[in-house]
């Protein structure tokens, strides 16, 4: 190991994998601004703006909308530790890696996870969910992943929530990859608890997890018989710092500069407009699809539920997956993702997320793949 150390200068990559995605230059500039105190009145004013901008991004009026000071997995934990008590039954839909993590969260909270399983690469089936709801009238919640990053599938969040509500269940949604990239309407679709990440379609730095809880979810938290087992993620305590009004109490030292960055990326989203952002992700996805098809490559997910921001591409036979990805990274500074779990070696995952979703990147990626596959 070297005994001399110097500053780390990262290579300039183009991030077209499953995340993190490229970060807007304005967001990196915001990150580099001087740190101020996390109880400074000016910082508190910024926190209020972050909450309003997140309400816009999530399309919600939920008061309890804020970023957790840790990545998407912490947002996931925040939702489950607050809503699931020992013995609670939660129906968890699984059609990829991240549904599996939801199940583990339920079980670690002492809850009982009833799984609704669909093949990886297919959508969660409404009829299977209905069967599970019929068979488990005492279920407290239904949980599912909106955008399954491991496969490139968009689950029908609106229909899944509508069905769950017919059985009086709370709805828990993973929107780590969907927020900002796919249509998402928290209030209209009756989502009770949702978590996301900053490093995908928001094109912010990794390390924060926006969450939102509906009034019904708050009621469920207030009705708990046992204290939330996580001190750091207990929403009641967190809200002492993030809640309304000028009087905020210290809970933990907020990641001040990362919050400048999130504010900047949400401003960019607001200025572009949500609808425009969803449309841009779709347009660039279609352009990538047509470029890949010209190379003889095909997408692995059915057209009607393909994610525009995460494209699973079948790896042709006799092609060495790892060699292609290594060549793209080393010779083209281009990162694309490998398949996960059962899809390892079978698909590449090409992300077009946030500011990385643009025509220049589509062309660059298609041309680089063309060269490398020759
Ligand atoms: N859920 C989904 C759908 C994801 O894609 C990811 C990360 O890729 C996570 C949860 C976990 O987020 P993080 O890696 O920020 O902890």
C-alpha cells in the first residue's frame, strides 16, 4: 500500500447505469457553498423550501414530507419501522430485488410478510394481489416497488393502491427510481407512505431519501402500542427538527451541504416541470430503444410496462457481459449496469435518469456499444 496520499480526483464518467446518475453541475456547485449551522435561521428557511419542493415532486399536500439524512435504504427503513409493529401483517409484492428488501424490513420489525410473487421482468399481478387481500383480511398494509430498478419494470402504482384501499390497507411505495422520471401522484393515487432517493432521476448526489407520510399513516404511527425501535428514524423525534415553525430542536446534525444540493436539484425539476420531465425521460427512452434495435439489440421488458429511466437490454449470446462493460468504462468512460440476481449475465441495465436522460447520451451510448460489440 502506498505511504503517500493525495487528494482524490475522480475520472469524468458518464453515468448510465442504475444509479447514481450524473449530477447537475449547478447541484455540485450548490454542494460546495459554505456550510452554515443546521439551526441557523437561514438554513431553517431552506429546509421549509425543500419540504415544499418535495411536496411538488411527490404531488402531495402531506405535511410529513421531508428528506431522511441517509440513502434510499434508510427511507425504506423509516417507513417500515414507523408503520410496522410486531405481529402486523403486510402484503409485499415482489418482482425483483427491492421487493425482497421490503419483505426483510417487515420481518425485522417483527411483522408477518405475505408475499405476492411475480416473475422478475413482469409486472405485479393485480389478481394475485386481490387473492392475497381476500385471504388476509387482517392485513394492515400493501407494499410494492413502483419502479423496479433490478428489472426495468414499472408497476401500476395507481391500480395497486386502488385495490389495496378497497380492503382498507395502508399503501407503502418504493419510489427510489420513479420520482421525477415517471408519473407519480401521491395524493391522487392514495399512497400512504413513500420513500425515494436523490441519486436517480433527481440527479442529485447520493445520500438522502425523500419520504412522505399521509394523515392516515400518521394516525397509524400515533396508534402504535410499542415505541419505534429505531431512535434515529422515529418520525416523531425527527419531526422535532423537521417539523413546522421556527422552534426546531436538535435531533441530529443535518447534512447541510447535501441539502443545498437537494434544494438545487428540486428547483431544476420545478423549473422544468414534472410533466415535462416525465415526457423527456420517455422521449429519450424511445430514442435509445430505436438506436439499440438498429444494433440488433432488444429490450427485455414488455413495452406496456417498460421503465423509461432504466432499460434492461438482453445480452446477445456469446457476448462477454463483463468484458463489454469494462471496455465501455475504460475506453469510453461510460458506466452501464450489470443484471442483478437471476438476471446477472443476461441483461445490461442502461439508465437514462435525470440530467443523464438526453439525446447526446443516447447517441454516445449507442455508438460506443456499436464499436465495442463489433
Ligand atoms: N429501492 C430501489 C428501487 C432502488 O433502486 C434502490 C437503489 O438502487 C434502493 C431502494 C436503495 O437505495 P439506496 O441505494 O440509495 O440505499
